[in-house]
C-alpha cells in the first residue's frame, strides 16, 4: 500500500516495501495547488492497455499495476494492487496528470486530501 500525508503544502505519497521496486519510485510529491481533484475507486478497464501505452514499471494483469505509464496525451503514475483500495488523484502543472494509488483506507485518504485542499 501507499502511505499518504500532507506536509508544508505538499501531498506526499510514499510507496511501501517491495512496491518501491515494482513501481520504480519510492516517493511522489505534489504541491497542493496542483491537485485538481481526488476520487475513490477504479475499474481495471480504466487502466492503460498494453498496446496503447508505454510503461516503465510492472504490470501483472488483474493483480498489480505500478510505475509510470505514458499515453498519447497524458502521463500517469500507478501503485495499485486492488481496485477497491484505489484512490485516483488528478494533477495539473506537474510531471504526472494522474496518480492512482492503493491505500489501506480509501475514505480516510480522500478525506485527508479534500480537507487539505479545503484549507487552502
């Protein structure tokens, strides 16, 4: 799972354990001003297909999706094992357009991010 925290106007996502290896990143930091939205949930059909994306990371179909994925108009970072534990964060003016992360508690994570955005 990913660990999410807010510090000094930054949304910081830290990959835990072996996921650092699978996703090829240990941490992603985004300025809160650049977080465009957050939602809970993901369908596997929303993941980039093998033929329509270039990826740097790991993809075990139906099990784990991690790393950086490049498509025609976007760049997304994934660290998700179970779709029901996924949080999707839309980003603007940063390296990534979207972050899709697996967390222990989706509701708490979405609330944390929404609260941090509301405090701005």
